[in-house]
C-alpha cells in the first residue's frame, strides 16, 4: 500500500473505483476519419467530448445520429 506522510493514499483520494473519474474539461476533435472516430468514441464514453469539427457533411450527419447530443461543426476546406 502506498503511503504519504504515514497515511495511505486512500485517505487523501476518495473515489468510487467502479466509476470512471469525471473531468470538467471538454475536448474537441478535429477530423472524424479513422483515428478521429476512435478518439470521438473514447472521449464520448469518458464524458469528455466537447464537439467535433469535420469537413465532410455525410460524416457529420452520421455522427449526429450516433451521438445525438454531440456538438458538431462543419469546416469547409478551400483548396485554392
């Protein structure tokens, strides 16, 4: 058992081990490609997803259907 100043750490850190620790920070994912979808799913499960920025309208629609309360933002890409 870890100790700090003679007391076990559980004396200082109290949390339910059956629940994930909640964070007040929200993360916005830019790009919903292969890895972006993995990040979106994980952050959504951790309740840390603030929103998603994506240039593909079809991907945004699919994300909106999968995660109904997700904030999505369309980013138009100009190649010029």
